[in-house]
């Protein structure tokens, strides 16, 4: 993690190095004898990649890192930094060159008044909201966002494919999730406005998944990249009217390096699906594979390295 102490140390080192170079230049009678290493230690040639303190985000960052190394770039990994408030200042300052982010959540960070919800609209709004010096590269189909999820048995019994289909269910349908979901735009009131649904609500919090399996609730708010989409018989309902804020994986790059790395990173985004994220989650949490091995396997399977 970049800290104030690290920044001060880097500054002090840079000042000392600059003084040494000046003295070396004065000792030479030929100005062409000054050291040629403008990128001392390869600093400006190194792509610094960060990640959140979250296994899925670290795996994506490691995918970026291995692909760039395979393309001949030098990479410095600054992983497990923390959450957005902790790392975004270093991303904005250019100390971190590349970070895997999520379109909707990042848009809310920079512009909490935006009403965009669909993937394309959120991405366009994000491009407008980003501070100068940052570039959003291509976003992936992969997302880690809220979903309206039901058991496969419930979906099959009621012919459910999309959120709109919940209108066909007889009796009370209860949505469960964190307590704050009740007041969020994609909670019961949003479902009523967008899909005409009358949903009951239960603040199930950490017990949401268990409540779904026990039929205490019929719809659960579960993140789309949750490994249980592979290990359990649950189904995320489609959201054709974009009730839920899209939060696709998006690489945020320093504008200084964006053009240089775009081909490699955009190629990853073109291949990265939500099913891939779910599978990676299973490899990490169930199979206990390392982020390095998961990234190598995925890149090899996709023919990207």
C-alpha cells in the first residue's frame, strides 16, 4: 500500500538521487557524459497495478499483471490495498497506473447523482465523471453486482427467467437482503416502479442465502460473482429494464499509460465473463488455489498468454 511514509521516503530518495546526478554532471567536462538513465531504476517503464483487499479483485489484477508481463512490460504489484477510499487517491495521483474497478460503484463514488443504470449508460457516465488523468478502458461482460436471485426449483415451478416474471407468482413474494436494501433504488419500491411488482421485504442480512434455501424469502439479493452460483442450485433473474445498477469490471488506467496497455487489457475484458468470475471464486474459496495459479490457468485457457 502507498502511505504518506512511503511517499515521503520516495520524495527524499528522489531528491538525493537528483543531487547525485547534478554532481556527476559537474564533474564531467563533456555534457554528453551525463547519465543516460532518465527512468532511474526503470520507474516510468514500470506499470504499477493495484487491487482491493478482496480475492476476486486481486485475481483480476493478477490477470492484468501476467498478461502485461507476457507482452514485455515490467509490472509492480500493489495488491490488497483496501477499499475505494484507501486506494483511489493513489490512482488519481498516478502512483498506481492500473486498477480493476466496477463501473456502477465507481460512478457512484464520483457522481452519486447519476441516474444511469444500464451497462452502456453507466460506462458513458463514468467516462464523463472520471477525473482528468484517468481513462476507463473497455468494460467486461463480467460484473459483480446485486441480483434478484431465486432457487432453481422456484424458477422452474413458476416459469421465471426475468424479474418481470415474478408478477406471475401466486401469493406473497418476499425479497431479502441487507437492511439498507429496502430503501435503495433497486429495492421493493424500485421493483414496483420499474416492473410493477408488489414485493414484501425481509432484512435478512448475513443469513440471506440460508433464508432463501429455507423458503423464508423467495428472492435474495446476492452478488453476481458469488461462487454459490456454481456450487448451489440458484438462478439470477435477468433484468431487462436495468432496475439494478450495472457494475461491470472495468480497468481504470492512468492516461499516461492507457494507450500503451490498451490492446492487452482490452483483450482481457473482451473475454472476461460473469461465469468466469464465479468459477474463479470457486477456485479461490473452495479449491484454495492461489491468485497467481488461477490467473495463469484462465489466461492460458483463453489463449491470451
